C-alpha cells in the first residue's frame, strides 16, 4: 500500500491525531508550535460544533454556521498537516495506521474518533429512525420533519394526516430533550400560521424514554422541571416506555403502536467503529478502557480520548460523553505525547466538571453547575453564555449565536424550508 508521509520532512518525531472533533482539535492546538511534526487525520474536512446540531435539524441554523474547516483553524500552525482520510485500522504492534488510501507510521498517536449511534442490535431501525450525529443527519431530519408537514397539508383530515403530523423522539437524554423541545416550538409557534389546511399546533410531538425519568444524568428536580417545560410547549413525555419495534409508519411499545411518520433516534451511543480494530480492552459500549494517563494498556505511545474512551480512574464509572471531557483530555493527551517523546513521565488525567446543561425549546433550559442548579430563562442565558465562550476563536461564531439567540427571543426566523432549501426571510 502507498505510504502517506507526514508534512514537512524533519528529524522531529511524528505524532498523528485521528479525529478533528473537540478532543482531537484541542490536542492539535496544544501541539501547535511544539517540537513535533503533527498530522491530523479526519474523514471530514471540518470541525463540527455538535451541541448546535439540533438547531440545524430544526432549520434554525444553517450547516455552515456550525462547521469550520479544520485546515483554516490550524492554518497558522506550521508543524501541523491536516489530511482528509478515513482511518480503517490501527496496527498497534507495528505503529501503523491503515487509511482508505495508503498507510501511515507514527511515533505517538492520539485517537479521538468519537461515538456513533447504536440501535442495540436493531440495525434495521436506523433507516426508519435516524440519529443526530453529523451534518448529513441534521439535514435528513430537517427534510423529513418539514416534508411531513407539507404532505399533511395535501392529505385529507384523518388518521394518515395525523400520522404525518406526529413526530416521535426516542431517548430522553439531553439531545432527545433538545430535539423534542425544538420540534414543539416549531410546530406551535414558528410555522403555526404558515399552513391553511392543517393546524401545526395540533401536531403531536412525543418523547419516549425507557427509564423512569428524562435527563437521567441530572438531579431529579431538574428532570421534573424539564418535563414540565416540555409539556408547556406541547411535547408529550412518556417514561418507562421501552420501544420494541419501529416500522415505516409506527413505533411499537409492546402491543401498543404509535402511528408516526417522523421517528428520530437519540437513545444510544457506542464508540466509533474504528475502536473495533484495536487490540485493546473495551467496555460494553465499545469504548477503549484507558490508563490513568489516557494511554492504551500496553501501548504508552497511544492515547485514546473523548467519547471513544472509558476513563474509570476518577469515579469508577465512565466520564460523561460531553465536550468538556474531550477538550480537557485533548490537552492532557497532547501534553503526555510531548512528555513521552522527551522521555519524561506522563501525568494522570483528572476531569474538572464544569456543569451539565440542556435547552428546552425557546428560552428555557436546565443547568447544574457544582452546587448550583438553574432552570427556565436563567439556565438558558447560562447555556448561551457558555456556548459563546466555547465558540470564541471560530470565524463569525459569536455573531451567529447572537443572531440565533435574537431570533429565538423575537421569534423572527423560522423553519421556512422548501424541499431542502432555505427561503430567505
Ligand atoms: C446532537 C448532539 C448534541 C450535543 N450537545 C452537547 C452539549 O450541549 N454539551 C456538551 O458538552 N456535549 C454535547 N454533545 C456531546 C459532544 O459533542 C461530544 O461529547 C464531543 O463531540 C466528543 O468529542 P470527541 O472529540 O470525542 O468526538 P467528536 O467531536 O465526535 O469528533 C470525532 C471526529 O472523528 C472523526 N472520525 C471518526 N471516525 C473516523 C475515522 N475512522 N477516520 C477519520 N476520522 C474519523 C469524525 O469525523 C469527527 O470529526 C452533543 C452531541 C451531539 C451528537
């Protein structure tokens, strides 16, 4: 196979980062200007700000608002080469990566390939109930939701029309809550007056959660407040609701069926498929069990970070799959690469929990930060502030967020989309 070499040929050691998400990009930025040649590989040419994906799915933001080319972010880092490549395998013993075209050697490796949706053995549900992980997913969801309303407008009143007006979101974690909330707002407010034959405010948005409460990772009082906030915007929340079957026109809970033309999946995540090619211990969700310094057991030159790893050294349980964990691990893994390459001892990782939050439709949210708990508008403003801070450094990001926040407050901009294209205001 063709050898894909690193960028500028120098005597410096070669560190490869796979994945330009929150973890990989942070690692790359940490290694910028340091005495190491870095190659950042990603199968996409952009860094994606996943926390705002549901805004694209519900047509509040455009794809370009939340995706930035990796090349442009790292333009000034002369020691970093960005390459578009799908990594198909890692040969830990030979320190070699198998790419979609060619192979690549490394002296140190940071794996940061993230997570993917899992359907718990029901892979046939994927086509019927797409998840929300990429821009393509977001656009597909946006297309399905809005075309369902268009089809309902043509359909005579009756069961089929109601099925077209019914959206089911499976999974009551933060993504499911945010998605259901946004769908509720769109049908009740944004497009409420745009149709003549149907009344979008009669649309049914149902959030199904298999466990006893939504937002299981939040304190119980915030779960309750989130549920109340969702109900206020017309989302029906059903807990202890285990989905047993998904068909093209219905979701089944045992013998009960809910007729729905739009079904969305936010119920389960597993480590990205690349982890299966690693000769390393993994947990049930496929995440690589890492050492306390984030290296892979038996391979001190290889680090795994973010959603694809399970770090059990702090609480005995895996850390949550959130951006903060990936960001903080990216920094420590990069530092440990430098330490390892200069024969210094690596340092252990310790997660500093800065809080957890989820938005619920327009201008409401729940947030927990240390001993502090917020809900409603205050939590939403905290959420906004945190995301603005996060986004600083990205071209136009602050402007986009403020623009979007303004549209939320004033309800000006809506889901006006015609067969997949934006119609400008
Ligand atoms: C809809 C949604 C909303 C979210 N909201 C929040 C939130 O509000 N707050 C929060 O903290 N977290 C949120 N998260 C979680 C957060 O986005 C993740 O925890 C974070 O992205 C993990 O970072 P990562 O670097 O591990 O992986 P990712 O950011 O997923 O990056 C993985 C990268 O690896 C690349 N890749 C994968 N496989 C390969 C391969 N084989 N070859 C080459 N490249 C590959 C991918 O293209 C991608 O660029 C949300 C996630 C989703 C999906």
